[in-house]
C-alpha cells in the first residue's frame, strides 16, 4: 500500500478490488478482496499503517461503495494473493 500511495489525505477512502486472475476456490472464501477484509481487519490495517483513524476501507466482495463516498477521491488497490509455498 505504501509503495502505491506513500501518503493518504486525512479521511481517505481506500477500495480493495478483486484480482481478476485469482482462481475461484469456494463461495465461502469469496474473491481476494473478501480474504483481504479478514486479513486486514476491515479498516484497522490501513488506519494503523497511515496513522489515521479516519481512513475508511471498502472491499469489492462486500458490496459497492456507499453513496456518501461519491464526492471523495477513492484510492483503489487490487488485492493480489501470492502462493509462497516452497
């Protein structure tokens, strides 16, 4: 995240999008954005990383962006999951 956006403005909106190359595993797992939601604890990881409790995180698999976000700049991230099995 910091490589793509070294800083974010206060109250930024980040949107985690699915990796189109990520294979379907099971409905319960969802796409890569649903997995990122659990791994990143919703808003917590971005807030901690950027030291800003006003940052809001949204995830493609969990629904569309709410209407109140329409007037804000959205910072998208494609969630890529790598297999690090040796």
